[in-house]
C-alpha cells in the first residue's frame, strides 16, 4: 500500500530551531516529508507552488511574519505558530487562522500529537 506522505513545512529564522524541529518530526514518523526554511520569503515561494499539509512557523521573522505565511496556505492546512513573543499574538488571530500556538521552547509532546492527528487525516 502506497501511503501519501504528510507534507510539513517548518519556517524559523533561527536554523537551530528548524533543524531541531526537523529532527524531531522525522523521529516520530516515517510518513513525513519535511521542508525547512530560515528565510520566510523563500518559504512563501515554496508554499505558492507545493502542497502543504502542516505549516509550523515562527511568528517574528524579517521580511514576513508567521501570520502572513499562514494566510497563504489553504484553510484545511494544519497551522502551528511558535514564538517567544507571546504578548504580540492575539487569540482572535489564532482563531481566525484556526492555528495552534506554542511558546518557545516548543513542547515536543504536544507538537507530536498534532502531527499524528494531521497524519490520520491522510
């Protein structure tokens, strides 16, 4: 049986964070295709031309912020916003985008649960 791979895009301007998340994601599932970007403008180009099942993005980045990136993906995309700047993110923004939010450092157990839920929708 040929299962569809879950297309995951991770965007953060800190390469240590994208690499940590990539490593974690690939450890919890063999059914993921993980693309990482440290430049949100490059991520925007990728999102415009590739399917995205899960978008994990930092909030505050140079060029584009995570909210702007989330507005580029289809409504049914699983969206996860991560940030150290909690006070700048409103509950209404998260509800409007139907996005989960995690303060850095990202709680990996909760992230894993969301990824497995997204996988089960394939």
